[in-house]
C-alpha cells in the first residue's frame, strides 16, 4: 500500500490520541501533512510532533480549506459534534476522502446531506464507529452470520459508562450540554445503536426509550457545597466527585484532557479556571445520566440497550439469544462465550490484548479506511456514511421517544417526517 497524506481538522483529544498516532507508528502508510486547530499551544505541539510546515498549519478549518487547494489525500475531522457538517461538506467538495468522528451531526438532516454529498463527489466518507473494527465485535458478527446460534431472537447490551468518566465527560466536560453538543444517546451511545444494527444486520423498524438526568443536578448538592470544589467544600472527603482529590490523584491522567501543564500547580490552576473544577451538582449539564432503549427489527427480533453512568468499570456487556444458541461477552474482559443448546457445549474465546483505544478499533479503522480508498469500493465500507445514517436515525428516534415519555417511534415514518422539515429545524 502506498503512503497517503492527511490533514487533521481539530487536534483535540480524539484527533491527537486516537488517530494521529497511527502516522507515527506506520509512517509508510500515513503521513500527517496539515493541521487546523484554534488552540495555538495545542496546534504548535501537534505541528512539531508531526513535522508539519508552517504553511500547512491553520487556526481554523476555513483557513485550511478556503485557499481551494488540496494539501492531502484525506481529511480526518475531529471537531466537536456541532462543528462537523461544514468542514465535512467543504472537504468532500474539494476532493478529500473523509474520516469523520462520530456522531456525524446532532442534526439528522445534516447526516443525510453529508452522505448524499459523499455520493455526489464520489468520495469515501467513513464514520468512526470504531467498535465495528474490533476483534471482539467482528467475531460476534461472524458467528451470527454463520448461523451457529441460529436466528437472533433478542439482544441485550449494557453500556457501563463508569462513574468518574460520566462526571468528567458528561457533567463537567465537552459533552455535558445537549444544546451545545448532542444528546447522550447520540454522542456516547450512537456506537451502541450502530453495533446492535451491525450484528443483527436487519433494519430497525420501531424504537422507544426512557431516561433522565437523575443525580447530577442542583437539588442534590451537599449543604454548603461551593460552585468550585477547591473553594473549601465541606464534604471534600465524603464526595467521590471532588475535583481536587480526583484530578490530583487517581484521575491525573484525565487532567491531560483539559490542561497542557500536567504539574500539580498546572492542574490546580486549570481546576480554578475551567469547568473541570466545578461541583458536579452546580454545573450547566443537562444530558441524561441513565437511559434505556427498546428496539424491534425486521422479522421480529428485539433488542434492549441500557446506558448508565453509575458503574464501577467502563465496559460493554452483551447477551445475544438465538434459536440454536447464545453468545455472551464482556469487552473489558475481552472474551466471549458461545453456548450450543443441542450439545450443551460452551466455547470460550479470549482475545489478545488489543493495541490502541476502543479495543483496538482506533488503529483498525485507520488501516481499513486507507485500504478501502486504495483498493475497495466506498459502498462496501464497514462504516460508510451510507451504513451509518440508519443507526444515527435510531439514536435520533430514541431521543424523540424519550422526550415523549417513551412513545413508540416508527423509524420509516420518522425518516419521512424529516424530509418534510428544513435543515436545522
């Protein structure tokens, strides 16, 4: 495979730590030749790490794309959710193949428009549904497709967000407010809607959902709790979410996501100035901290998904029930069990420790994306926009159902209703 070049749009956490390292590990396959990032310190650091020329270092995606010149083969777009649409559309127009961080957009019509633009310009648009690229889920998909457990009757998937990850990312962090980013079911759990659709391999026909923000809100704040944890909180030693104790202790690695100065002094300064130092009960968060989704697929198979922010570990646990057998799996343990109803035999598969994030999916999606551009058909992409739009619609419909007290939503009717609305409404 020949070396391909890329420009990174948004050198934040996902761009820097999930996708860009591939170019350093496999320089014969990928070279980062451009970056667009508004944070000067972050941009400069990324530019130096990848030896990017000043000419190809930009403050914004508009600056990167406005000259109308194409400086790389692909654009890897890792801006915040609500800033995906415009750079993606411009990149496709300029002739870039695009690897786009999930979710595609918090606007369903923008998702559809991006998929249509990829077809119009004959470009690869791959969405970062990285779970599809893990050995864990690829093996489950292969077992189901082989007929080993018969026809899938029902699937149950639990997403254990982990309590401190919940407080960091979805109470204090970038994805804490659905008006600024996306609803939880889209931002965090579109992975799950997608992987359920992927392994069942049938269209979801109906969906319903319940969930709420139950705990992280003002009325649950301890008496006397200040706006910021470091301002003398009276329950510092009783509250598991105290920012100072966490980010200066076991959660010090997470501090790298909000400051470039990893010393204790640098972290304390950031906790006094950024949302990550706020009391979790006095933040401006409004995304749910738990949600369940019920799905019915073509042919009658059902699925249940549960997301909860109050768990001890960060993992996904799945149980898939077929007419001839059953699959159980835990991503944290990186193993699956297949049970045959006839022979009563259980087969346990333990996978090697994955390299890279998301169970090895981060590295695998880059590798597959590059190969599909050079050798494959864009319609056959494992997570092309064409494949992704339907699972995004599942997430949008689930959120609409939740807001309507669990009303069942017909996916086809929901999709048709979207076509009648102007984009952004």
